[in-house]
C-alpha cells in the first residue's frame, strides 16, 4: 500500500482537489490529500499526501511558505485576482521607490482580513459560496506573519513581481490589497506561484504529465519532521501500537519513532513514558 508524499507542480486552471484526485488515480493510492491548497488560478508546489500520510495535514499546518506573485496596481476585482469582476480602477502610477518605502510596513506579525472569495468557513459554508450566492460575508481578521517581502522587478505597466516568505494561512491576494492601500491606490494579484512549502521546494516537484507517465518519487513522511529518532524492537512496536506507554530514559518531548529502519509515526515522551501521537503504518 502506497504511503508518502509526491511533490506536484500544480498547473493553472484546475483546483488543488482535482490535482489530488488525478495523482491518486495515477499511483493507485487508496486515499490522498494535500498539505495546503492553491487557488485555481495559482500554480507551483503542491505536496500531495498518499495513504496514511494524509494524517500529516494537522502537523503541517504551521509550515511557512514562499511565493512569487505579481501585483497589478490601479485595478481591483471582487476576488482580488484576475478571476473576478473589476470593481475599482485608479490611474495612479506606482514607482519602484514608493514600493520599496512601503515594504517594511508589511513585514512582521499582523492581522490580515481574508478575501471574501476564499475557502474560509462561515457557519459550515465556504465564504466564496456565500459570496457567489449574493449573501453577506462576515469574515474575521487572522493573525499571520510576513517574514520577508522583496520587490524582484517591474514586469509591466504598473505591474510588479514580488517574492513573499510568509506563515501558513497568509492570503497573498489580501497582501496585494493591503499594499495597494498603503500606496493610496488599488490592486489585484495577477499571478502567483508557490516555490516552497515547509522544507519542500518547487524544483523537486513533478508535473502531472510526468506523474501520468510513472515518473515520480514518493517521499517518506518522516522527512517533514526534525525530531530525534527512537528505534524500537518488534516487541516494543507491538506494545506501543496497542496503546501501551513505554518507559524511556530520553528527555520529554516529541520523537520520530522507527521499527528498525521503518518510520511508524510520531511519539511523545512525558514523565519518562513514550506514547504514540501520530500513527503512520
């Protein structure tokens, strides 16, 4: 049974869930998921989890991301990207110097308002479904962090390419909106590509065409953890997988647990006893 992670270079124009279903079918996995969605219009790195590795989602929630995104100023849509209807225009021309003066104001921890057209849940319904139905969408700002924000170059008329290193949960479309407001104009995100997700990089990924042809690697799930390793005997593995806590001498904390050289999951030692907290076999 296949178990692990395939790094996919998601193309534009299809949803992350569609990519997951394609990969699932290609590799013959019994179940599949992903470690952080990309918008339909977005492209780039999408880690797809297979088998029991779908349990990794909660452990991956706080991993940081790196994007390259293009912001176009002087125009804004209701979705904050090219997919929506234009609602505001402005003839102000933005200079590189103005942007560079603004960037430090957007770095650090901050409360960010998600886009109305997003997958945020409101009373069990996705915000974009409510918005499309003409319903009032009341979202709450979320604490995020921008670790680094660089202007790469000007790519067109009032259009600029940025590299963004940010915390999980950051909406790059919202960042574009907030930057535009600081520049006393409006803006939308015209392109986005994810280049890094946690420790995974885009240059390690495979296209859907390659995966369909059988060209891909399945990464062991233990690669996303930096915990010290504990190797258990066959008898100890049998006990811990059946809910028995094992007495250990290591310091309290989280550990990667192995049966010989096979990764079986994450364990935690508390007060000298080891218990399994994430089972991946």
